[in-house]
C-alpha cells in the first residue's frame, strides 16, 4: 500500500495556475486515500504558503534548511529536544 506521495520540484508546480489546480486536486485525492504528501524543493515563502494552504503534510528544501551532515542534524535536534548523543 502506498503511504507517501512525493512532489518533486515544487517550483514547477506554482509557476502556472493550471499546475496549482492539478497539485491541489492530487493532494486532495491523496488525503482521501489516506496517503501522506511530501513536497521537495521548497525555496521560498510563496511555495511554503501554497503548500500550507492546500494542506500538504510535509515539505523540505532550502527555505527551511540547507543540506547538512548527520552529525549537525543530530546536534540541532538535541538542542530542540534536550536529548543527548
């Protein structure tokens, strides 16, 4: 069973109104089927706001954080969650 659907390159999605409508419909269909949606390549506030508006479950990209090593990721999460590594 499919658990996640991935949108690759969100910049192509919001560049045209037709693409926005298609993406909105696909996310709605995925939600109705119980499939979580992940958007990749979020680079600006406009893209992040659009994804929030259409109820995308997860998003990632340079807007949130540049790629980082596992060590830096763990350290960042330790600060937020008060865990120890």
